[in-house]
C-alpha cells in the first residue's frame, strides 16, 4: 500500500488565548501564544491540505474584527501586509492553491475553516465529517458564533464537500479519525509514511489535544460542544492507543513548542515568529 511521501507542517498565524481555552480548568489569566496549524501532505495522487487558518479579512478589517473577534479572549496575529496567510505559506513551500488535489478540515472553528472560501467553485474535494457540517449549517447561528464557528467561512454552495461518517481513509496513507467532543464532528488524522521514505508516521490530533500536556497528562481540552469537558479525554486516549499500537508519533494541534519543533525537524520553512512582528493594535 502506498503511503505519504512528505509531511510539511504550516503555521498560518498565531493566536494568543487564555490557557483555559486549551486546558479545561487551567488559569484564565495566563495567556499562551499558540500556532495556527495546517498540514501539507504529498500523497499518491498529489497534494492534500489539512486545515486552512483564519479568514484574514475578519482579523485585519477593523469593523469585521469587531464583529467576529471582539470579546472572544483571542488575539490573532497574522503576518503584516495584506498577503493571504494560506497562499503566503503555500508560496513559501513553492506550491500554488491550484496544485492542491484535496483538502480536509479537522473542524469548523474559525482558526481552521477561514480559508475554505478559496475552494468555492473549484473541483477540489473538501473532506469533513457529516456531523461537523450538519452542525455548522444548522439552524442556530448565534450559538455557533459564541462557540467560535463563523458560518460565512464555510457556507459556500460551491464547495465540493466529501462527507464522512466516522473513520475513513481520505487518501492513500491518510485516515481521518472521528474525535468528536471539542466540536460535534471534529476529526484527527493518522498519517502513515511510505516505506520508500522510511515508514512510520504521525497521528495529528489537531484540537482533540491542543497541547502536549493534554496528551501526556490526559487533561480535557478547554472547549467542548455537546459533551462535558471531561468527555474530551476519551478521544485523546483513543489517539494515544492508535499511535502506540502502530508506532506513530502523536502530535498536538496548537502546542507552542511541539508544532514549531516538528516543523523544523521535518525541514519545512520555520514558522514565522510573531515576536519579531508584534500583534496589530485594535
Ligand atoms: Zn478548535
């Protein structure tokens, strides 16, 4: 069976968030600066992108920023200028949007789904869990926004959705695993490398486990929809079991240390440093 040839972590910005947003019960007044993760995978058949970052218009435009990011407790950093963060990161690895053969989203939070508009009107399939899409397109928009889900990020009639019901192989060597809890249809990804590049691989938790400590200490994540916070530990245990049974490395989604370290280790262009380019004033 063919596996994944190349794994390229991308960082589509940074978000400063309360510690309690990533770890249930942690301090509200301690703030963490976390990377906004995405992944490029070279698979048999082309390039697969997983997750798409923030919609930059909702961060950079003062009125839209007030509309969508006020009172969330999240401070978003995007590279200066008016470049699109997804296109800019793809550009750094020498790939244009139209070279992508498939897209997947872990879930519909605005730091993961904000680039989906790029795929409206393209043939590119966009993989998502049915429960996540049904939740996002449901009839409770005010509740969605309170939970960080911005419907205009993904409510495009011309996105070529590929909807899954549970664990599904979405490309050779890439299996989406339903890890509901953080959101109703959150999915994580098992990535198995081709023997020609040494085999082994990764389990990318995304927001099923923001931080390394969510994994190591089995601490519940800070945000959950439809379940108790404690119920977000079960998917973490399941991912740990998959990783250990197959000898794969489990990678948290937003860890300020683990994500940049993996990026460097895999030889991808290092994440841009927000400390050298401060957060814009609001
Ligand atoms: Zn999330």
